[in-house]
C-alpha cells in the first residue's frame, strides 16, 4: 500500500502539485477561521442562578433563597456539583454539569426548575434568574467614561452612569458575541419621595397610602378602540410619570373634596441608589466604567474587533466633552502571546532549515525538507478548524519541528545518496532515472519509518482521555501535534517523493561538503566511545538501572 502511494505520487506529479496547492489555500483560509485566544478556557460547564434581595441578611438569604434553589437543582440530570454563596442581599448558586451536555441543555433544565423555585421563595425576597452565558475568560474588554479637561464639572458621576446604562450599554449589547455589559462606578439615578411624617399625621394618611398612590398612578393603560365613520380610533391612557412635576401632582386622597397630592406631604427630588464602590483612573477623580462579557464559545479576537468598531460609533452619540476610552483590551494579550509563539516557531523553523541544508549538503534537498514544516502546519490548521480546536499558547507551543521533519530527512538523504552514487558511476541521469531513484529511496525508507512516525501520535492518545480541567488544558496540545504529524506522514508518502524526483539535483564532482565533514568528525568521536560501551555492557546496564532508581526516588519525593 505504501509503495503504491509513493509510485502514484511520483508518476502523477501534476495531481500531487494541485493537491499541495489546495492544501496551501485551505490552510491559509483555515488560519483565518480558527478561534484565537491567549490560553485555553478551562471553565467547567456551569450555570449560575443569581438572586438579589437588598433588604435581607445573610441568614435569611441562605434559608429562604439559596437552600430552595439548591434543593430544586440537586436532582437535575448530569449535575456533578452544586456550590453556593450567600451574602447580604445576594445569593449565587452555581450548578456544574457534565461537559458533554453542551451549553444550552443545562440552561433549559435550570430554567424549567426556576419556575417551581419562584413559587417557593416568599414574595419580596427576590426573584432568581440565570447568569450570562459566559465563562471565566469571558471578560474581554473594559472601558471608562470620563469628562475631558475642557468640560470638567459639567457632568456629574450620576450623568456619566446614566449615559453608560442608557446609551453605551444598549448599543454595545447589539454586538454579535457580546452577552452582557456590566457597569462599574457612578451614581445610579433615582426619583426619591421624602415623606414628611407630621404632614401625614395631620391629614390622616399612612405610608401605605403613598405607596399605593405612586404604584397605581405610574402606568399607561389601553382602552381598545372606538369605531366611528368607518375608522378605528384607538384609546390610550397615559399615566406614566416622566418628570418630578408629574410625581408631585399624583393624587393620594380626596379630603372634603380637596385633592391631597404627593407634594403636599412629601418632597420629590433626584437621588441615587446606595453605593458599594467607586472607580477612579490615573488619580484624576471618579469615572464610570463598563465590562464587556463575551458569549461562551465565541471567537474572542473577532468579538473584540467588533467591540472596538462599535466603540467608535458610540463616541459619536455621546454628549460633547464625554469620552470613552479602553481600559483593558484582551486582544493585546492575545497578540503578545501569539506573537511570542509565532516568533518561537519561526526561529525554530529557521534553525531546523539551516541545520538541514548544512548537514545534507544539498540546498535543494534542504528546501524540500524545510517546506514540509509550513505544509504540515497548514494541514494542522485545517483539522483544527474542522474539529473546533482553538489556537493558543498550549496548542501551538507544543509543535516540535525536529520530529516533524524526521521522515522527510531520511527520504531526501537517501535520494541524494543514490543519485550521487549514479553520478559517480558516470550514469546518464534522466527523468526516469530520478523517478526510479526517488521511488527506491522513498519506499525503502518509509516502509520502516512510517510506523515509527505512526507511534508518535499514538503516544498522545492517552491525553485525549483526560477530563475536566486537565482535559481542557492539554487536549488542544495533543490534537494539534497529532494533526501536524498526520499531515507530515501524508506529505512523506506523496509530496516529498514527488519533489525529490522532480527537484533534487546533485553535483558531478566528488567533493566532501561541510556537512559531510562535520558528520565524519562526529563519527570519529562516537565510534570509539560506542566500542568501549559494547565491551562494558554490564556496567552500562547497571548504571542505567541506578539512574532509573534515582529518578523514581526523586519523583516520589
């Protein structure tokens, strides 16, 4: 089978060349499609149930909110772990599912249970809801809203927070791949009604009367329609409060035909919610910030680019003097990480190419062997795109060029040796002779080397059995290296024999190259050492056993 593939490749150079061109085009296209990040996302498959109850203490939160949620979620299929945090006014329950259940099935199961849980939680104790579809690496972008130096004092922290919540966040939420926008800092604007207890007592009203009046007089209603002159006139009652004056004029009660309004018993004013923190920047005072959370499984690099584009559009809609600036941009980390990996891969490839050309003593053969490096990487990117393997520091940093070019080296070296031997014998080197030499060298070498190459990806198969955090961390590394090895094995059976028959030429002079001189020098050093080692086999074996024992002892400590 191996010989037939090699023979077909040498006889059909055009077909192999076209397939190689298709590999290059497909690999370059796959590079643009493979998701890119700095490190693997090791977050487990979890759903968070969050309940806010600002007035409840920790014990009440645990008893009336957290515990019912935990009990309801405990019998869901696929649940591996449930953990919770109960704080003043906040309950967070994290339900961890098996990884093979996917992202949306666990959320559907939790959503069905939440309808039952809401009935068990007392009224006014908060309403549980699911957290965003994101992960521990979902925070991809941070930005700040602040006032420039020429407009200092024109906008308050409450104004900036209002712009963040009603202008920036709403436009940012429409970006594909963005699942949530969280705001930090500033004062959340509120309409406050400060009741005068003395006025209430004098008129005979209670706080409940104020609550009821505010609740019932702050909504719009519909009244269907009236048909007149063959037209439908729709009826709409507007009662939504839109200003402080509207709230002041709400009627609480009629006393002896006189309406008692809110402004008669209370003071209506703008206020702010209770603050639990603030955000400052560069020692220039308080600013308002936002966190952009990415959808689980989205391509972080693409999402960040879309966020940046939307930021430039949002800036145009902000009032004069208000600027929006990036505070944390994860694309910079991704660029530095991938840049480091790319630089290391490039330097490693250049070193390998230099060593190959130097030792082979034939620049044409060195180029053939070196070309298998980028081709195998392109093949790996194609399979990474097919199997949804992310490109990151772990997956790309594990590629070893020395192992990748091993098979190509022995084919090219055998071809160069046989061709040089025929040249020294004064044989006429025709295309048929080069084909026969390439076939002889490739079939002879690959029949034994192919299985040696096959063993290397087999060694990585146990890594694919890892689960949990270990699996998420090391599976991309194993898969990427296996993809590259599969690619170079195919190249050694097709591309390398074809290129060896078509491209390799040898000189007519019997001149020893620098690479040959270096190899001969190494052989002269190694040969006597090998002879002495063979004569003292028991000592060598005993030393190896002692070193193995020391290694096991050190590892066990």
